[in-house]
C-alpha cells in the first residue's frame, strides 16, 4: 500500500513515542507500507523538521538524516500536472497532486478536513490512528 505522509504526522511521531504516528514510522522501517515523495514534499519535510528541531529534541544533523532516510525508502514521483485549486488550503495542493500522480491509496494526516477534495480523485484521507488500524487489520 502506498501513501503520502503529511508533515504533521512526522512532527507528531517525533514528539511522542506513544502515539500512532510514531508507530507508523516504525512500520515504515519494517516495510509494511510505502510512502510516496516528491521534491516539494521533501523540501517541506526538511524545512519543518529543521525549524522545529530544537523543540523535537533533534540536532540539525539528525533532522537531515531523517529526511535522507525518507528519501531512500520513498517512492519518488515527479509531478507533471496540476489541478489547482481543489483544496481549501492552497499550501496542501502539492500533497494531493503527489497522491494522485503516485497512485496512492491514502493521505495520512492529522488535518482530515484540509483534504476534503481528495475523494474525487479516488484517494482516501485517514488519521494516523485509522491508518494504523487498517495496517494492523491486514496482518
């Protein structure tokens, strides 16, 4: 199963080892699902992780290493088309575009309401907890 992890899921995973977001990062390492990445998403991952590194308890080098890891395991997708505007927040459009171009099943995010337009493209939107339940159900 291929998904797009919204940046807020990574931040949440780094804030607490007890939540569904952290468990999803662990399952990514176990190859239980695949993430899709694009240049805009990787740049956002890096920007947000570096900006919040101190509060997340990360050294700059660790934040960059995490992004490098995500690049090494992620399915790289170029985006050659745009459907803007579809979502209420234009800053989220690139995530929807990536999910459609990479034939993703799900966008995993804490901001479910931000992706209401995703269904028209055949992409589900799930919270980390709901996606984790789906993965564990498939065992």
